[in-house]
C-alpha cells in the first residue's frame, strides 16, 4: 500500500515537524551547512534534535552552526569534517563517531560536473553521491543499530535521490564511464538511481536489526548544486528564468527540506523502508506522459540494488 500524508509540495519542513518534540534524537546530516541541508538542519534543531553537520568546508559549517545557535539558543549542534569524494575522509568520520545514532541524512551531492575523477579513478558524481554515502552509512551501521536498541524503534536513513534518476539506471558494467562517452546528466542520473537503490538494499539487509532507509526527491530548488551550469545551460533546461531567478514551480529550501524531515522524524512514516518519496508522499510509478514525476522501476529494482551493494562494498572496503 502506498504511504501518503496530509502534506504536499508546498509544505515547509517546520510544518511537518510542528508539535513534535525531538529532544534525544541524534542526527548526522551531510552537506548540512547550505541549501536544502541547512534548511533541514535548522528545522530539526528547532524541534529539539541534536544535529551533527558533516561538511567538506568546516569553516562554512561552523558559520552555519553559529547561526543555528543564535536563532535557537538551546541548539545542540556540532560540526565534523567530511569529504565524500575522499574515502579516507569518510572512514575517518565513521571511525571517530562515538555512541548511538538515530538518523543519517545523506543530503550532500554534486550535479552535472565536467568529467572528473577521484584519485581512485572513480567518476566524481558516482563517487561523491553514492560511494561516499555508501561507505559513510555502512560505517555508521553499528551506531544506528545501537540507536534502535536504545529507543526501541527503528533508526532511519534518508538518502536524497532526485528526479534526475529518470535519465539513467545504473550501468553495472561501466559505472565509471571507462568505455561509454561521458555525459554529465547521465552520470548524475546514474548516481541518483544508485542513491535510491541503496535505500532498497539497506532496508532488506538491516530491517530486522532495526535500521530502515528511504530515498527522497526534494523537488526543484535553486541551490549551489547547480554551480557547474552556465546561465545559458540553466535557462535551456528550465531551472531559471531569463533574469536568473528560480523557474516557476521551484520550491524554497524550506519546502525542499520537508520530505527529508518527514522521513527522518515523523511518526507518520514509522516502520516504512525501501521506498522513494517526493512532495512528502510515497511516489507513484512514473509514466512517460509526465516527465520527471514519480519513480522509475529501475530505482527500486531489488536485484539491481543487491548487485550494486556488492560492487560498492568491494570498491569502498579497499580504502582506508
């Protein structure tokens, strides 16, 4: 049965969390210092959660944390360094974590970059958006289990996917574009499908231990994610108007954060895992007459999810 809520596309994160007391909830969010991540962090902090901002730019993270403390005097917020494109940084972050954890929000990412490679030779978007988060969340698995055991309810993993997953499934035979021509949007779509498949397989493997994962499409929001696009490119694909302002129908960061906080903390989705949500509701199956709406079958395919997990484990387990 499809999971629905009273909320929708224009709901803001604070509205989703209205009336909830999240004191005692421990959350780690990647990219929590800007854009949707900052709006997500702010809403969770205002509701009482203790939030760790795992960020590549620590100085920016500290400024964001100071802002949260200034606006919410009793805010419980700290900052940790994390570069998702650097497996050594990811492993350091997980190694240094101490104690139980209730929620991980895999929010950070890159989009439509030029063809770039990590030191391992991995394509940057797949390495950052998927492999970095795979290594992070699996490295925090024991902490999430401990959180579930402590509270007697499942810990939650929220993975930000995107409508970009409509452009591509995961090519398990050529993940890094070693043989096929590089296309920035196909690479982005592959990484976003991988994010959704991670939620499917994590739930299959970990549900019995009290850890559930879901994927989220936050909607169209104009943030730093589009920094690799020229104005002409952004205009051509319809994400900005001629004056550079967000296109009609785009969300605010606070609206974009709503589905993330729903999956992170709302009792309305208690016990739900392995699903793909957009506009605060479980997505409907995609159809060709509504481009970029709903979820494509390849983003929820169990066999592909299992194969991708095994490949990702092989790649990331060699790095320290």
